[in-house]
């Protein structure tokens, strides 16, 4: 794993946007694997700005998102489909028919998972962007996740529900299940870029980079991938101490 330490969230966002921009400019067409959550918002903002200024185009980009809550329609303001439109898709020149997010409202969730896994594999992700859960999750692969998992329905860990409750009026409104790409889906990407910011990620960062490869920290499976870059701010690096 290549680890880059940045001085703060602003610099972390700039480095992230730079890596994504390089991917888009050097490889046409590009398939991006994307994450939601607070961490990538700064980078998405910079990418939208670059597009607005005519320095970057998403015209030849396709995207595959990692996950979506079960039971939230895409119109719900906490769905990941809504998040992606708000923070990226509605502000860049992407053809929205080339954007993909699991359908958490599907009648048959098993079928949805199987077809999403196949779709991601057939598109072939060039660069996968990941955030990191404070419990070491990637996507919504919670502790205990298996290395060979494909897209599946997961019951969210209590710590994830608690972390994400900041975005809902009340913790009782946080969905308890989600569809997530599995560890095997994630590891299939050609390149992986994981970003983490804040003290609450420091233990998970330490376990991911220097702990054993073990399902107790699903992000540690990234040690098995040949091309992973981890970008941290000082707080996220506070226990790893690179
Ligand atoms: C979101 C996702 C999650 C988040 C993680 C960190 O699509 O896959 O794994 O990346 O929970 O979330 P933030 O960035 O809000 O701390």
C-alpha cells in the first residue's frame, strides 16, 4: 500500500481530486467506482468546479457506486442516489445513463445483487474510490465480511447506524440494511484509492495498513491488492504515525 499523509481535509480533497482527474484524462473512457459519505464531498466539489471551468469532462466516464440503503427510494434525501446527484452527477457533464447505483427498492434484492455484481464486473472498474468506516468497513462490508463476497444485502453494524445517524433526524430512521458491493467486487478494480479523515478513523487506519489481513477489519483485505493508495489527514494518521 502506498500511504500519502496530507496536512488537513482540504489537502486530502485536493490530492483525491488530482488522482481522479489524472485517471479521467489519461484513460478514455474510464470507469470509476464511487463512494458516498462525508469524506469524498470535498474532492467531488473540486471535480465539479474543474468541470464548470471547462478543465475536465465526465463525457466519457461511467460510474459504479459501492452501496445503497435498502428501503430508501432514490428521491429520499439520505439515499445514496440522491447524494450522488447532489454532490456530483447533476453538476458535471456525465451521461446519467452511465451512472450505476444498486437499487435498494428492488422487489427481489437477491436478483438485484447478482445483476449488480455482474454489471460491475462487465464494466471493469479502473479506479475505485473508498471511504473507511470507523469500524474498518469498506463499502458496507462490516467486520466479519468474507474476502470472496460479491454484492449482497448486509445488516448494518450498530456502530455504522450510530455513525450515520448524524445525517438523519433520529437514529430510528437510519435503515438497518443495505446493498453493498462485496470484498471480491472491490478487489477486482485495477486501482484503489482509499481516503480517511479524522481521529475516529485512526484505529481502523492502523488495522487496515499494519494489522493482519483479517475479516475483523474488512479494509485489511486491501493489503492483498497490488495497487492501493491510501490518503490520510494528520488525525487519521495519528495512530499509524507514518
Ligand atoms: C459509502 C461507503 C462507506 C463510507 C464510510 C465512511 O458509500 O461505502 O464505506 O465510505 O462509512 O463514511 P464517511 O466518509 O461519512 O466517514
